[in-house]
């Protein structure tokens, strides 16, 4: 008689300790997106089958060209680097309840800012004359890169900060305005590289002048991966601590949860909005800087590679958690990098990746409605807390 | 080109021609979005619907006349119909998904932009090269003038006229019919609609699907009338601008018509200047519609009051 309650207390205590970590909630937060990803893979397979391709060949090829070898994994990481940063551009404002999709535009603006700073610091002019091209300034490479990173951060940050300010002070829908700003940024870039900052020596594709080789972002030894990957990782970790562990982050989450309550508590909602938007844009701007400084070496149309739009998806799949963003970025970066192989080997159009992304997006959104619907993930009532069954109820059950 | 013969007069004429020619997609998408938003849901995915409509109309028009032996006069019209149906399919996905609990309709819209454009580009790949039969024009200019530039400027598509007729019709529908009243009730006050015995889900489902049908037809206009070809850059955000345009038009179908004409006009400024030889800053002129949309939103929105004419339940998570 006396043993049973004792063991019950132990179990309850154990459950209580575990429930402090809320492991069922964590399991749910991992299982649902993973399940959604798997389900969208199945849907994608059906889509492929409709188009006359063997779905298993498609899966195999995606795996092989994304994660199959160290060489292909490098290509995946190369694409994951900007994705981590552009994902933050959606994930950070989302904690404040804003849905910002201006990632592509902020990336382009960051790239433009970076190339301007890089050329200024290297040659002393954005459109250097042939003489200026001959003598690269004595500023050390690290200094030039720092300048470029700062310029990229400020350019991208201001671009999205405008969206935040419009949202707060004019109540302009941030989703629509940020998407419009993408088109404006791309038009601005096309205008600049087509005229004011055009390199006349470049005839195939209108481009800006190139950075000197010495002032580019170098690769990790013996790989194709550039240091921009660390920008992404570090930015995600910083963003996590900023949101989860600081007063600023707490204020932002409060305002995201209930704006009225935040206002009554005296939180400066407007300032918070603009600052979070600035940080968000600066992440995407940094991605643009890394792309310019490491991959392209200049600004032209190739900068608009869809990293912004995939970044939105990364943020959604990661449920706006910056740490999860890194993992999801690697996963989706892999799928992006397999797009080329699908095109070459299976003769599928390059839009295949877009179809898959769209499917993942839709299924992930549907999975939102499933939170709290599975009993496995519900906290069970600790046995000790359950009141002893009154005799009457047991009779009704048996009857 | 023809513009050279009449010199700088080509600019206003070009803008007029462009207005008549390129405002129809805005018109159809904004009417569709107006219908959707009147029921209290936002469909940002109409950009994807527009692309899907453009692709399917072009594909059917081409396949119909070349492969299936239809007459080239009929196949574009079948294409228009199929474009509308393709839009309805996307609309159904949006309507079903955005009415699930805890699912944000704006997020679904973003997903539908990606999904719709992905499917359109995927299936449309083989149709970029071939030339599909186009919809006919009413040659209004031929009655009025002998100058070829004027004649080509005043070609008016029957599809555009249908859109123009649809705007007052929809206005009347909202104001004076029972279903129109139901839609307004669902959009303004779902509780009241529920008390009237109207199924909120059903009304919204129908509104979103019908709105997407219109957006699909707008897409068909893009590929079968003007610019009259299919490629991946064909819509370039027009669907999205049309969504912003509805805010500008205060959810009033007739004002959607004026706003669409205005937007079509700004879109024509860049090409009209290019036609008379102004080349510098052409990218900036082409970005004019986006800048204009943004400016209009800045001017018309206000944090202090809700916009007059805005459906009450818009943007709230209810139902």
C-alpha cells in the first residue's frame, strides 16, 4: 500500500523535471516540420511521376548531388551560406509579428553597397580609370572586407528599415511593400550596372567593375566554401541570443505577441519595429556582400539568384528559430544545388526546384494547423495530480 | 518604327495605347482580389495565378491549333477558359489552406506565389519558343484615322472590354443582390453572417475561387493579347501590384477600373519613351509602377484609422 504512492511521486517528479524542458513540445516542434518535409517529398514524387520521371531516380539524384560526396556537400554549403542570412531577414521580423519578404531586395542592396565600398577602398573610385586600376591602394585586405561588410549591412538594413518605418508610421502592409521594394532594388541595380557604374570592358553582361583578386573573400583551405558560411552561422547564433536571451528580444517578442499589451507596458513599439527591421535587412545585406566578395567579385544580374525567396521558405520551415535556420538552410541549399544535376541528368526544367519549394511551403503551412492536434505531443496529467476517482464515477463507467 | 513618323507625339500616343493595352491584367486581377477581400481573406498568391493563367492559355492556344486541329480563331478562346480554370485550381488550394486553423492567409499567399510560378515555369518550358495564335482585336483606330501609328494604338481587345463591363457589374452585384450582401456580411462581420445562417467557409471558398478565375483570365490576356508571348518574366509583379491597387481603390470595383487604367498608363511610360529613342534610365522608368504603388500605399494608408471601405474582418484571424 505505501509503496505505490512513493513510486508515483518519483514518476511525477521525473515527469516534472522533464516537463520543465517541455520535451514533448520540442519533439512536436521537430517532428511536425520533418514530417511535413517528408510529406512534401512524397507529393513532389507524385508530381514527378505525372511528368513521366521516375520519382525514386529523382530522390536518388537529389541526395547524391546534394549530400552524396564531400565535393557535392561543398556545393550545398556554398548555397546554404547566403540562405542562413536571408532567412534571418524573414525570421527576425516574424517574431515581431511582421511578415517581411524583401530578402532579395536587401541582398541586392547589400551587394551594391559592398561593391561600392570595395571599389572605393581598393581603387579610390567606383568607376576607376585605367590608371587607377593599375595601382591598388595599400589598405589591407581585411580592412577592405570590413568596409564592404559594413556597407552591405547598412545598405541592406536601411532598405528593410524603410519597410518597418512605413509599417509603423503609415500602416503600409509590410508584405506588399517589401515585395515591391525587391523589384525596385533590382531595377536600381540594373540601372546602375547598365550606366553609372558600368565597366566598359565587360561586354557580355552589364556589370560593375571587379574587385581586385587580393581583396576578395577567400575560401576555406582545400575547399570551394568561402568564409561567408561563418557569417551565416555567427549571425544565426547572435540572432538566437538576441531574441531569446536579451531584454531587447523579450520586448520584441512581447510586441509580437500583443501590441496593445506592449504599448501599455510602455515598450517603444515603433523603435523596436524599425530596429528589428534594420537588423533583418542587414543580415540579407551581409549575404549580398558575401556573394559579391566571394562568388561574383562584381555586381551584375547573377546576384539575383533567388536566395531571397528561398530564404523566406527557410525561415518558415525553421519556424523563425535562428538556430534551426542554419540546419534548414543546409537542407534546402542541398536541394537547390541539386537543381543543376536534375536539369543535366534527367532533363527536367530548372523550375523544378521552384515547384518543390512551393510544395514544401504549402505543406509546412498546413502543418501549422496540426500543432496540438496529436495526443502523443500533449502533456499527460501527472498521476499524482489526478484526484482519486469518486466511487460514483466508477459505477457510471462500469454501467 | 511607326512612332518616328509622328515624332514626339508618339509619347502621349504610346502612353494612351499602352494604357488601353496593358491595364487589362491589372483590371482582372484587381477585380478578383476585390471579390476575395470583400469576403475577408487576402490572396497574395494572385501573382502565381496570373503566371499560371498566362502559361496555360498560351499552351492551350498553341496545342489546340497546332496539334489538336482546332481552328486558330477558336483555340485562344479555349485557352482563356482553361486559364480561368487553372486559376480556380490554385484558388481552391489557397481557399482550403488559408481556412485551416492557425494558418495565416498572407503566408499562404507567399507560398502560392512560389508554387504557382514554379508550376507555370515547369510546365511552360516547352512553350517559350513556339508562336501561339493570338486573340483578335477590335480595330477601333481604323475607323478614326489613316495614320498607322494611331491605328495600331487604338486596337482594343474584347477581353479588355469584358473587364470594363465587369467592373460596374460587380459593383451592382455587391450593392444590390442577395449573394453580394452575403459576401459583404462575411467580410465585414462574420458573426453577423453566421447569425444570418450563411456559411462563412463556403462563401469565402467561392469568393477566392471566383477571384482566382478572374486572375487566371488576366494571365491569359498577358500571353494572348499583350505582350502576347509566354516567358518567365511576363508578369513581373503585376499580380502583386494589383493587390496593392485594391487598397488604393478602396475595395470598390469601379474605382478598380480607374486605378487599373492609371497603372497601365504608368507602365506604358517606359516603353513609350524607348520608342522615341530615350534610352537612359530605362530601367528606372520601368520601375515606375512599383514606386508609384508604394507611394500610393504610403499616401492612402494611415495608422490612425482603418481605411474607409475596408472589409471589417480583413486581416483578422477569424472563421
